[in-house]
C-alpha cells in the first residue's frame, strides 16, 4: 500500500480504480427502493457529482504504509498553511502520526504571489466553479468507499488562514465532522456569528495561539474562543511561544488530542 495517493481529478484520477461501482440492480428489492429514495434526497452523492466531475482541483491523500483493512481509521482533512500546497499533507501526517489516520488535503484556492505556493481566501471558497462543501462531500464519500474510514471520526484541521477555512467548514456543516484542530488561525472568518454557531454544542476543538502574534490577532483569538465556548463548543487552547510548525514534532500534540477525543467518546 502506498503511503500517499495523489489525484489531479476525482473524475478521472487514480482513485477511480480503487472505488467499486454501485450496481443497483444487484441490491435486494427493499434495499434498492431505499437506495433510489435516498438518491433523490438533498444529501445524495449524485446531487454533488455533476459539478464536481467538472473540477480537476489538485488533492493529496495519505494512507498509512501499514494500512489495516479491518481498522476504521479517523480521517483528517488538512487545509495547508500559507505559501504551501496539498503536498504538505505528507509531512503533516508524518509529524502527527504516520500510522493512526488517513489524510486528505486540497490545494488552496488562491495563489500566494509574494512567497509562491498557494493560500486560502475564506471569503470565496470556490474551486473553479465548485463550492468547497460539494468537493469535500464527494471526495470523502469516495474515500470511504475505497478505504475503511470511521464515519464519526472525521476531523478538519488547518494552519493560519487554512485554520480559518477549517473552522468555517466546521461551522457550516457541524454534522459532518467530529471536531476541529486550528493552528494559529487568523480568526478573520465572517462565520463567527452567534446565529451560525448553533450546531457546535458539544463539538471538541483545539486552538493554538502564539504569544508572538500581534495584539490584534491575539484579541481576535480571545474573542473567537469566547464565542465558540458560548455556543457550547468544547475548546482546548494551547498557548505557544511561536506559531506551531505543522510539519514539526510539535504536531504530535494533535495525535494526543484526537486520541483523547476518541477515548472520551468511548467512555460515553
């Protein structure tokens, strides 16, 4: 098993060979009727596939080298730091844990003109003509058909403006995700409005805040934590001297935090 699979197009990339087609006619009659009913619902994969099939947005997928088919892996969806791209996923997952998770990363939606690479524009989360939610929905559904992923253990994570996108994604569809890891977010997302945070009650989050950040950023971070906790989210704050390097040993704290969430879930 390769420890990373890259696909430049989910409509025609390497992942297609890993994913079996659904043969509806082979289903028992009662299941066929349920499937056909679901396929007409708003959450049907087909509702997203038409626009997503036109997208060739670059992604990276990380699969542990010692992949165990019988183990249901947590999935970490990574939004890379500024002046990077989707290939940061391999270093990030290696730093967090090379064995415990499957990872997915998308390339940022804006070129970083001064430093090279890519970054995120949270104000316009379109990938070509495809909204981020559509792209994530289809890719995670396809990944779950190719690999054994625990549907209740899908986490979003990001660094810098990527952390803002991870938080915005969590706020928009809290029912999709088990929690969020936010490394030094800029906290400039317009999603942090009290009327949009109603689905976050009980959701675990981890946010790192650097003592070296500007007073303005520190103020936004404090206010963001206040709003999230007021909405019922369980926010753990890690204060660091410098911004967390997501590809360094510092990222091991993410593994400890996620495993802590899973252990608490098991005790409930």
